[in-house]
C-alpha cells in the first residue's frame, strides 16, 4: 500500500511539474509578444495602428490573467493526499507558495464568512489573498502605507469586478483597530494576513482584543532563530531600513508568534517552504486534515538573501552571517517581558 501511495505521489508531482513548465513557457511567450508590441507602439507613426497595437496588448494581458487562473484551477486538484502544508504549495499571485497553502486550508476548514483582511500588500499584484479574490470571489480589505501603491491598485482596470476595499495608512497598534473597523466586516473574518516588516507582533497583539479570524497568517523573521520568543521593541514609526541598514532587524521570531497565537486561541498548523510565513487556525476549527504541529516540526529557516550594506546595496548575506550582522541589537522576550540583546 505504501509503495502504491508513493508511486501515486510521484506521478502527481510529475504531472504538476509538467503542467507548470508548459504554462510557464506559454506565459513567457505571451510576455515576449507583449513586449514586442510595446516596442512597435513606440515607433508606430499611424494613430490607428497604435490603437490596434494597444488593443492587442490588452488582449494579451487578459490572456495572461486567464492563463494564471487556469494554472491555479489545475494545481488545486493535485497534492490533496498530504496534510503537510508545504506539499500543497503553488504560486499564482503570492510571493512564494502561499496560494496553495491557503487553498488547502480553505478547502478543509469551515469558513463562515468569505472575507479577508491583508496589510502590507504593496499594490496587491503579489499578495497572499489575491488568488482568493479572483478565484473564489471573496471580499477583501487591504492596507498599504504607500500612496503610490494604493494608487496603482485603485487604477487596476479589473477592480470593478470584485468587492475589494483598499486603504492607504501607516499601521500602528494605536490605529489598527479603527482602520479595520472601516472594513465593515464581521470580526469572524475568514483570513487575517499580517505582513508589515516591522512591529507585526505588537499590532497582532492589539487585534487579539477584538478579532477572531478563522485563519491567521503572520510573517516571522527566521534570522531571529527557532529557540527564542523575541520581537523588536515597539515603536509607532518603526521602519526596518531606518532601524538597521541591513534590513534584517524587524518583526518577531516564530516562537514569539506561537506564544501570542496560543494566548489568542490559535494553533500553529504549518509554515511555508520559504521560511517566512506561519499559518495558524482557530482551535475550535481543527480537524483530521488541519491539525496542530509543533514549533520544532514546522520551523523553516529562510534562505533568501535580502540584506543590504551601509550604502543600501544588496550584499547577499546568508546563514549565520545574517545573525552576526545584527548581533547586539535590542529585542523583547515576549515570555518574560524583558529586554535582551540579539
């Protein structure tokens, strides 16, 4: 039986890889053709010809969107046999494999309200909940601190198709409650996704007072390690690049978020393969497909290299070099409340 199951999983993996490769090639061809049309539009002297080229570009962009959603529809049907969230990963609009993980959770949990709140979305072109919006027609409320990002989102040509509210605000623990109240959503929201690269722990702790999402997604800083429950100290104007030039000093460790989630009534059910997002589910919703996992079992170290030198240039630190870069900076131990050094 085990041999047959492994054979099936292998065939599913190959099928998904083949589909992904074919769709990637088709998408590349569409992008290349769109780029060539852009070049022709720039040199076209005839206004009518420019209009025709513009129309073709629009049609190609629409075809690319349909292609992405078709890819998602196919990938949703594979890897249903595993309860390990990382086995469910696929990417349509998310930065990493969050689209697949969220799809798995939504399919295997009782979600009363098909609503999501996500902040730190930039212009929403790459976000955790966009696939939910377009594939399942969920309603959303998103926040970003950049007027340019929200401007681009509000000018999105297909925004009229969906129930999506976009707000521009710099998030603090002092204003987060009033900001989310503007959504008009029931506090029993389907998904709450927190990613602000800063005082995430403190903002989430404030929301604990009122909000009860079914699924809670919080970004963790793997550079802080697995064994300490720590976060950056609270500041109402925290910006990671200002706090330290490396861009490595931000957020909270996974253990700190597990500590907060446990006091909120949530269980850790997994992390993504990239090692930056943790997924929690309300304890009353756990079942034999979505169940609590230990910190030791789920902690995934990040391998992406986003560190910068003092001039702001990427210097690609990895492994323990990242820890040494920010050693000695202050952190709060959320279990004791004490100030410590990294």
